[in-house]
């Protein structure tokens, strides 16, 4: 025993010093809706509305957090460049502008076509002139038509152009030049030779340059200096691809090591985002940042977003943790995590070589005995590759392969292979080396066999080879999980006590005190454990009933107390309440003994999960449908609070506090006055199954397969997500910028797509709308970001839209005006034509009644005029009553019947009017004839 204690003292020191720090960045992954073979991403950026634009080898995609859209582009997109407030896109064919229309839709408009099939690499603006680097040439382009003014050629070729403190610079080969009064001046400053330039990025005071051999330099206007030896060591092994400035930080994408985040002031690596801490792939090809302090990374498995400025940190990605997390506990500044495979604690990494041996990636290599190794003409240093001794195995074998690949790296670079081609050549060489080694081993085994047999050419066998992780990748990992020995089964609960950590497992209960592990009980299937501090007693409950472990004794005495099934425990003063199968039991608790049983039945038809707690003088039971009071005086259970909607679920933390998740995605604390103000952050997490709250400033969570720390932070989310109309469709035809939103009567189907740029909690965004002149009240809140009007009556409308953030609950509003044009028979000019037409018919009818001797023709025209006028009145009534009466043919029939009944009275009225008119006309004619006769008589007499 003494010898064991001496051996375990160093381990005890490690555990006591293992401080759980901030954890790693919170990562969220997104799949891209394109075929997997097209997962070759060239660049990322954020547009003016906060949407993500993704350029892959075939097309351009747009993402607003929930929906993907394809943008039309003339050729393969290569790189995004923001100059002033304009977003440019370099394509294989030239330069394009990305512009928004009135509905905030992005349109890609080509502005310049590359000459002589050159491919653009960079575009900058200096003193109102654009300088375009394409095919090792620099083209000076004048806006707004991007006409070529000057072409700069060089035998060495231009590698980069940039501006610094209002001066224009370029690299001619590896020589730095300054553009001054129309000429390039040599500054006698040199960039690294025999290596390829990859990218540059800059702040107000420094310009950074990255090269494919891992060199990363800073230029201050006078000199080139190595920016950070720590960063260079990382980039040498992992091949930088692209980089961006994010405020006071640099983020660099690499081909082998994910992305690295560097603080500019201290030159220290803050984080690496790679496969070993949660990134699906180490091959990152592009990075960018959004307005919500998130870093986007494009990789071979899709895209991922790392959240920087949120109080959520993740711990499950630290190396060493195995299995699915089940419970978490902070004890003596050490983070313990129980999984379905055992118990682990987080500690600092002190020996990266040891960690390197632990983190081995197993690779399956095909063994093809008949395959001959490839001939290498460029060098002879592999002539004796097959003379491997027995010692050259395992780690020695990996070291041999790494040294060999380093030699080939230099050879391939001299031959002109760089960047992606270099990586492919080295991967091909590594595969050949492993196959060759496997072939020799297989041959050796066959020769040692008593009955050697010729290998079957069609037979394929496999061997597992340990591929060791580069140390440079691991140096950014500051902490690792180590297992607690002898705890190798599922851990369901962790409890902190003065004597150490109690781990409830599926094979019993253990006490971990430093390196000493004591088994307290062999009980299995424990549903709930409760530690009573004042009595120093551990209570354990399950299907077997209730028993206790006396922690105040040296031999940890156990005692059975109750044989019914128990699923939850609550203790207050000298009383204990238990929840069983639809029953509640209350005891008096005296000297660690249970007295005076009271039992209460609870109506629980579906056997919902129940929990017991103490609040305001009563034991209470929480179910999904409400809260019930256990009234011991009345000897009954009384419903206190009936929920209008059932809870989604609830969790009791290690301090016996209840956390409730409501159907409205709101988290609440039931039986505690915790000052923790960041409950809204729980909405962005998946299903939470375990909560440990060691203080009011931080809580630890197990959410699905993640271990998360949530820090108390009184700050609200930095920016309210912006909501806007993303697109408008008329009859499934997308409207463009130059079309007014006026819909034809016969073609007035309208669909409006809404966007809210919320990458943190996009599924929580909801919308509500109201149409002035059409609807009487606001619509219900809906998470569907689409408003569809299949038919709209004639009129002018204003669509009012409200958007509510699922995370903060804040609301934004905006409007859209549109008009449904009337049909031609409702237009003013048609009414004028109708009036003219009917006036003409009436005049013709009157004329015929005065002059025609054909009574049939006269009566027919008169009757037709009357019918047309009545039909015209019926049409006007039907159109004007639309919207005021129900849409039913009965109303049209009633109107027609009423008008038909008026035909006869109107006919008689019209006959009377015509009779009166004709009588007056006859009288006038008669009077005129008499006057003429009298005049003639007077003339004859004279």
C-alpha cells in the first residue's frame, strides 16, 4: 500500500494542478446543397446585408442562416474583394460587381473581361484608379467603364500588389517596388526566394505576407520581419492558403492544420480550429468573418462557423475524452466529465511528445504483394528503402517516412511543384512508401512460413498503420483529458463532497479522493443521488427503493430505508419527500432514519416524468402539464399551476434547482432566486440532459454529445439581426430591380421571401404580417419565412411585416407597398367608352322613334338599348359589391332577377318618355307648319 501511495503522489499533484480554463470556441457546421464532388471552395465573404457568399469551383451560392440561393455568374468565381463600399468578384473570365436591387437581391454584373485568357489574382484601388493583377501582369483600369489605361509587364512577373500609407507597391519576383509618378522604383527590399507567394492582408500599420513554405512576414513600410516564430512553425507544417484581418486578430486558413487565430499585438496563437478540436476537416481553403463576431471556414466537409464573442465555450473537443458525455462537475478547480466509457478530468498538457503518442490516427493501407515500387529518377537516396530491420517499426517507421517526405518536399519544390500540387505529390509519395513497406513485411512473413504460397493477385489485404499527429498541431492544445483509473463504465451522476468526488456509475458508486478510489456501493441502476451536507449522508434511489451511505464513518456504512421505487428526492429541514410510480411519499427525517410515512397518489395517466422540490413552505411536484402542491395538513395533492401548454422538458441541476424549457423556447428557473441572467443563451443549445451550477457566474452543461460552459454575462447580444425582404416573385417569376411592383388583375399571384441574418439561432426567428386594405388583424407568428398571396383583389396595399429574433425576442418592422391593377373593364377610359357607346345607342333609339316608320325596327332597338343598360348596371353592382357580400352566385342571380323585373316598368316608362318626346316634337312640327302656312298666306295677300 505504501509503495502504491509513493507511485501515485505525482499523479495526485497533476490532478490538483489541473485547472479547467475557458474551453474552446463554439462550432456550428453547415452542409452545402451541392454534390460532394463539388466541395472545392475558393473564397468566402459577407455581403452588405450580412449574408454569406460562397464561391466554389462551379457557381456562386448565398446563405442567410436558413436558406441557400444560387446566384447567376458568368464563369467560375475565384475571389471576393471589397473596395470602399463595393464588392467585386474575380472570375476566370474577368471582374464582376455584386450589386443589390430594390428587394436586396444580389446580382452579379460583369464589368471587365480578361485579355488573352489571363486569370485575375488581385484587385486594388489607388487614387481613383483600379490596379488589376492578372497573369503576372498589372493592368491599370479607369472607372466607371474599366478601360485599360496601362499594362505593366515584367520578365520576373508580378506576384502581389498592395497599398500602404497611400502608396502603391508591387512585388516583381521577390523584389519590392514602389509606384511613383508613372514608374516602378526598386526599394532594395527582398521577399523570401525559392518559394511561392500565397496571400497578403493588412492593418493600418502593418502588411502581412504568407508564403507556401510557411514564412509569414510583416512589413512596416521600411523592413520585412518574421512576424512570429510560433506562427511560422505552425504554418511550415500545415501550408497557409488564405488569411483575413479580424479587428485586432489574424485568421489564417491552412491545408493541413485547419485555421489558426493569432493576436496581432502579442503575436501569440490564441486558438487553432482543426480536426482535433471539432472541425470536420483540416483542409480549410477560405475564411471570413460576419457582423455577429463569427468566423466562417470553408473546408472539404462543407462550411463551419466559430463563435468568438459569446459566453459559450466547449470542452468536449480536448483530446483524451472518450465516449458520450453524461455528467459534469467542477471540483477543486478541476473539471470532471463522466461519459458512457468512464470518468475523466481536464489538466494542462505538459509533454507534447507524450500527447503525440496518445493521439494516433489509424489508417488502413492496402497490401498488394505484386505491386512494384515506383521508380524515382530525380534522386537515389531511396535505393535501400527495402532493407528495413525489425527495429524500424512503429514510431521508427513513422519517423523514417517523415524524414523521407521532407527530402522529397525539397526536391519537388526545386522542380516547380508548389501549393496544392506539392501537397498532392507528397500524399502520393506517402502512399507509395507505406505500400512498399507493407509489401516487404508481407514478403518476410511469407518467407518465414513453413509452406509458402504464391500471393493471389486478386486478393487485397489491409494493415493498420499508426499515423502520428504533427507536434506543431498539438502545441495549440493547452489542455487534455486524462482518465480516472478503475472508473471504466458509464457515469450517470457526479456529486461534490468534502471527501472528494462521488461518481454514480452503472456498476456501483465510487468516491474519488485524489488518487484514492473507494467503492461505496455495488448498487446498479440508480435513478437519483442526493448528498445531505449537514448530515454527511449520501442518499441513493431507484427501482430498488432508497438506501443511504454514511459518509461520516470511515467504513461508509450503508442502510436500506424504503423498498418502493423512487425516482427523485427532496429534503427540507427534518422532512424528506420522494417521488415514485405516480405516488409521493413524505417522511420525518430523524437521526438519518425515516419516520411517519405519508403517501399521496398523483393522477398521471401517461406516467410522465415527475420531480419533487421544496418551495414556499410546501413540497411540490413538477410534471409536464403543471405544478402540484403536496398539502400534508389536508392529506391531498392540489393543482397549483396548470400550464396552458405542456413543458418541453425540465432538468434538476446539482444544486437541486429546476430548469424549465417552455413551449415558447423560454428557459426559467423554478425554485431558486439565481442571479444568472443569461438564460436566453440556453435556447441556442441542443437538448440539455445535465446541469452543474458551481456558482452564480458559470454553469456547466451536458447537451447531447457536448460539454459546454456558459458564463454569466450581463451584456446583451451585440447587434439585433437585420430583417428584410430577400426576394419577390410574381407567378413564380422573380422580380428585378427595374420592375415596379404592380400586378395585373389576371396575373396577381404574389410570393415574398423574408430573410433575417441570425446565424446563432436562425431556427428561432419568426414573422408576422398585416395588409392594409385587405386584412383586419395581424397574422399569427410563424417561423416560415415566406408570405404567399395566391389571389389579390384590385387595389393599393401596404404590407407591414414584423420579425422577431428567437434569441433576444426583439422585434423589427418594415413595409412593402404594391398595387393590383384593375382589368380593362374597370379602367376610366373603358368607362368613358361605355358612356359614349350607350349615349350613341340612346340617340339612335330616339332618332328612330322620331323618324322611322318601321315600328319593328324601332321597338327592337329600343328594347336592346334597355337590356344593355340594365346589364351594364348589373356589372357595376357586382364589381362594387365584391368584398362586401359573400362570394356566391346567389347574389348575382338576385341582382339579375331584380333587374329583369324592372324591364317592364322601365319599358313603359321609356314608352311614356318617347311618347312625351314625340308629342312635343309633333307639336313643334305642327306649330312650325302652321306658322309657315300663315306666313305664306300673308305673303300672298301682300
